[in-house]
């Protein structure tokens, strides 16, 4: 069997990898993305704070600072182009005493050096006017109006689907275990599977150091897996916070936050604890207690009885404290994009442009694609039923009666939405893949009433038995067998 060859292969389908594929798809090149997981955004991108940071936190002069501010500025245009929910809600860093005020002033000065616009120090009365439910002990706040919120995996899906529409190939459950280089091209293996590429981008997140070692290259820092746990509150609590609210940061990072989401929930977290395993996304009782305590410092009256789910993600924290994006010193045309921790989501648009510039400097010929498709459409429609106007809903039902059949009542997801998700450019083949594309199962009941209906639709559309339907991975069958 012939090995498929590409101009560029990207290892990792998180937000860095998919955003890079999105940028490269504008050019007349053969591109592939290799992902160890079953879906786009299977790692850190799937479980983070969903914050588009303004850029005042990163140390002056770092790559992180440069790309955070630029990426934040680019985010609105990209989300508008691809039909992704984005809200420039602004962020607040609150302080409780004179020491905190001095730190807020330092953050403001740093942000202004970094190029963040509109930063202001608020008085207690100004803060309470903007956020009436915040702690009465808060004396000051740093306000960053350019900060925003976005659904991280929806953004990753959008850029991935756009790149796939423009010819990018995606390989899932392709866990890279060996890379050979003959001086001209790389052969990348996952067991018996293999592909070839002239240029490689290492965007493997927590595993970027392991990918580097496969070409006998050592990153000049260590990647520390740091787990962050979260609580998600029901939409009934969605109005308790209008902005993303932090406390003054410490040595662990930005700390626990309280923030609205683009879908109308409230997210609380994360903590930041070093773990032994890069795959340790467990949620702990101590961790949730830590988050609850941190949330009540920000907002004492927050209703944590309204938590509908908890989750955790692991982020690749570099001991260098900065992003590492450059060509390998050992192997030509192999680009590392490593140590991309927070604010990696906000920085992703600028990170991807930075990688494209490196590829150009390495000698990759990049001619603009003549038939480039700029938008993202899902079978001619990028809107879900709950997003449509009444007129659009009537038209959707008229064209396809399956839009009249409600499957998930909590989130207003129809059978038409689910079928669309299964047949998108990157197909949803599991219950969780459908869930993240449509929100079926993300509501108050967390799928108790709709999960089996979703499984039935997946089985029918894919032409498989319902016992073969998976929840999230290849070994997560929903049903084990028949009882009668």
C-alpha cells in the first residue's frame, strides 16, 4: 500500500493544530492533521476556561505576550467569519487590599507595554456597579474591556471543518510512535499506519516533548502536566456574572475565576495542581472544595448547588514560562509549537500565523488557493435550531421535517441538528462528539433523557448496531448487550 505524502503534516488537533491547519488551508498545499484522540479538541482544548485573555498577564517582551494580544485582536474576525459564538464581555481582576492594588497597577502597566487597549483601575463603587454580586470586600479591580469568551472546542471544530472543506485530511486515533527523517522528508508512524511529509508542525500539547524526542531533539525546557478542575453551573445562574472575574494572581497563575459562558452557563475554576500523568483528567473532592472556596472569595453568594457537571483538563506548563515556536535545531523543516499553555486559546490565531511565517522562512512555497472557501457551512447551514430565528426555524422544518422532532429538550436540539452533526466535514461518530457539536446532553439533566435517542440516531445514520455506538472513545460502548 502506497504511503500518502503531504507538503505539511501537523501533529495534534487541539486549537493550535487546527488553527494552523485553518491558516495553511488558504494556500495550495497538501496538508494533513494527525490526532491521537478520536476527535478534534480531545486534549487541553476540550477542557479549559474558554477565556480569550486580553494580554496583560504575560511578561513583557515574551512571545506569549506578543501573540496573546495579537490573537485576542484577531479573534472577533475569525469567529465572525466561521459562525462561532464569541462575546467580548471584558474581564475584571479584583483586589482586596493595598498589596493587591499595587499588583493590579503592575498588571495594568505590563498590559499597556504589551499593547492591551482600554485598561482601567476601578474603584469599589465602579466595580459594584458593573458586578453587583461580587464580594463587598473587594476594594479595586483591573478592567480589561478587550477580553472575551468563546467555546474552545466549537472554535476548534470551526477551523478544522473549514480546513477540511478546503482539502485538509484528518487522521484520528493516529498516535504517533515513530518518526524517520531521510534528509528530504519525514515518515510518521502510528503502528502500521504511516504518512510522509516535507514539513512537520509539532503541536502535540502535553506530548510535544515526546514528539521532539522521536527526532532526537530535546526541548530546552520541561513540560509539566498541570491539572485544572472546573464546575459548570446551570443556566438559571447565568446572570450572576457579566464579566470574567479573577482575583489578583499568584505564583500558580491567574487563579480561580467565575465567568459566564457563551452558552449562558457560569463556569467556576480552575485550580492548578501538578499531576504525574498527562492523561489524568480526574475530578477530586479536594479539588472541588478548593474551587468552591475560591469562587466564594469572588462571589460569596454564588449558588454552587446549581452545579450540573464537573470536569478537568491538563495543560502543558513549560518550565521556561513562555511559548516555544521555532524550527528544530536538529532536523530541518520540523517546527515545534510547544509549551502552549494559557493563554493558548486567545493566542491561537496569532500562533498559527507565526507558524506559517516560519514555514515560509524554511522555504515552503505558499501560493494562495484560488478556490479557497472562506466560510464554514454545515450542509448548507451553520446554525443549530436553538440559534435560529422563528422564521429560520419554520424554513428549516419545511425543508426537513426532522427539525420538528426535539431530541434534547434542555438545550433545544432536534433530530435534524444531530443528523447534520453526524454528516459534517469532520463527522460526529460518538455520543460525546454529537454532544459537543450540538449541546445534546449538556443541559440540566446531562443527557439522562436524550442519550439513548442520540445513540439510536447515530446507529441508524452510520449503519451500525446500537450496541456498537460509543460514548467518547473506541472502548466506551454505551450498551454491553441485550437483556431480552
